[in-house]
């Protein structure tokens, strides 16, 4: 009964998975928040950093921080981080740099996916304004910390009593409540504000009389958004040793991989287009599935190694655009080759001097310079058909599976943190098998759907010419689309 209950719980996790990350901006993100409060005598900077699961894991590995409230490692880590972050903040009046000093700070560790913690650090910095300056002053601010990391980046500016804002590139009110309540309508296109300019005036008498106001302390809050977490990652933390529960966990991981394959962006359309355009078989679909499984598993292991051992030199999420570019260009090249082969093969279907010889058992073709070959009565008359290349199948499988999903990486990091590395590695294989199984099923469905269509109209132009050409063209366009999506972030920078 206990194992039956465990099975029901795991299956419920699998069926309820929605693919949502525990952190609103994704497992890789580092979000920034700055509130500039301009007073008559000084500028107060309220600065918040919100690290998701993977950068938090990297931080604990690099610095020895133990992500537990009250642990002895938190205070020295926070002091060092506060001093390091201020070096990435630029604050000037005109051409004169202002010196920021930390007034207070706070660190919390909200729980994340798979039992991994996240991290929030809030700091109040203060910088005195030059007393001799008068008239309209321009304050410039720039945040250069974690410039290469994706996340929510927000800046606001507001005046203290006695100060009037003349112009500001930053709004006066925030949208995320100091990174505790991310607006859901902006999660797919979060703000990317890393600099601001504010013009303001202050009275001379106000400057002389203004004391340094006490800065309100930080009061960090966990994110309001609570998702269902990462059911795949939770398997590592929840499952206990034992063959029975290990088998249940593996089955559930495969189910979750299958559900994950049904989400957008996993090559279903590309696989279908290739198998239709190349007249593939069920065996070809199976080969594709095996290659996808191997490449997806290897991709997760590679990214995990980078995260664990080389994060100081390579930012893991920076590998994603390169992998996507490689994947997209590979798919586009395969699609273009198929299109050219199909277009040229069908276009060259003519009856030369060698003639067309029909016999009672079928018909025989003899072409100039080619040996005669005979088609039986039930065989398709398709001069453009070419054997499906194993090299092309492997290339397509690798390009479709090489981009690892963050959920699988979180599983690997969870296993490392819980000292259950072997269990995590096996779960990732099961997850990849489930993902590939769905792609194989879709591919086989396309193969037999194509065969069913040929039964109705063997020699028609729809089957012999336009369907393969359209499939090849769709595959080419999808490949270019993936490649363009990969380079768009670089162009925006």
C-alpha cells in the first residue's frame, strides 16, 4: 500500500507538470533592482539582487557560502559581496564621481526548484552630494554588475523633500515591488534598464540645513509568484533509496520527459517535416529518437560540468545561443538539401531517347547512361526518392536534442547538492528517453500518415511533388527561425 501511494503521488506529479520554473524569470536568471532617492544632501541607492537556482548554486560552490539563514558563512559572504557589488555601480554628478558607502544590507534564501535555494541580497548605499553645486544638476547612474546574465533589470528614481525633479529617464514607481512580485505580463520581455539620468534642483538654504536622513533598512521578501515547482527535480529530493521507488521514479521521469517534449520548441515539426520530405520509415524515426536521447543527455551533462567546474570562465546560459544557432543552421541546411534534391529530381523526370517500356508485370525505365530498372505494379513511381542518409539522421537528431532543458540541469545540480549524483544521472537518462519516445511516436505517425495518403493517390502531383517540397521548405524555414532567435539577443545588445 505504501508503494501504491507513492506511485499515485509520483503519477500526480507527472500529470500535473506544467513546465513552469520555480523562479519567475527562469533557473538561470539574475535580476537587478535599483531605487534612487535623491535628497538635498545625499543620494540613497536601494539595490537588490535576486539570483535563481543555478547562479545561487554557482555562488555557493565558488565562495563556500551555506545557503541557510543564520549560518556562520552568511555574514562574511554578505560583507564581501556588498563591497564587490559597489564596484560595479557608477554614480556621477556631471563629471564628478560619487562615492557610495554601504549603510545596511540583508540576505535571504527563498526555496527554489528541487530543494535548491535561491538568493536575494539587498543593500542600502549612500553617497553625499557636493554642497557647492547649485542650479539644475544631472545625476547619472549605471549598473555594470552581472552584465552578461539574463534577468529583470529595473531602475526607479524619486525625490526626497526639498528636491524637485526636472527630468528623469527612470519612472518614479516600480513594477516588481523590489523584485518580490514580478508582473506576469512582462515575464517574457522583462525590463532591461541598467542606466538612468535624472536632472533635479534643490534650494541653497535647503542644502545647508539638510541633515543626512536615516535610510530605511532593507526588508526583503520572497517572490509572490509560486509555481508548482519542478516536478522532475523534486523526484531527486523526494524519492528514497530502494528498487521499487527507483523504478517508480524512473517511470515518472520518463513521463515528465514525454510531457516536456509536447511543449513548444522540441523539434516535433522538424522531425515530422524531415520524415515526410525524405520518405522516412519507422526505423528512421527510431534512429532519430535514439540520437535525440543520447545528445540531450550529453548536453545536460556538459552544461552541468560547465556549471560546476567552469562557471568562472564560461557563463552556462551563454552556451544556449550558440547551441541554438548550431541547431538551427544544421536543420536549415538539411532542409535546403532535401528541397534541392526533391526539386531537381522531380524536375528532371522526363522521358528521354531511352524511352518508357511497359511490360505486363509493371514498367521498365531506361534512361540515358543509366541501367534499366523495373517497378512492380505496387511500387511508387518516384525518381526523386533517395535513400535516407544515416549522416543526415544523426545530424538532425543531434541538432534536435543538443539543447538541454534547464529543468534537467536543475535535477543534476539537486543531485549534486544532495550527494545523490548517480540517481540524478539515471533520472536524466530516463527523462531524455521519455522526451525522445514522444518524438519517435510523432515521427512514426507521420510515416504511416504519408503511406496512407499514397494509397489514395499514388501518382498524383500532391504526393509525388508538392508534399515533399513543402515539407523540405518548412524544415528549412524552421531551421532559419531557430537560428534567428538565437542571434536576436546579440543584435539587441
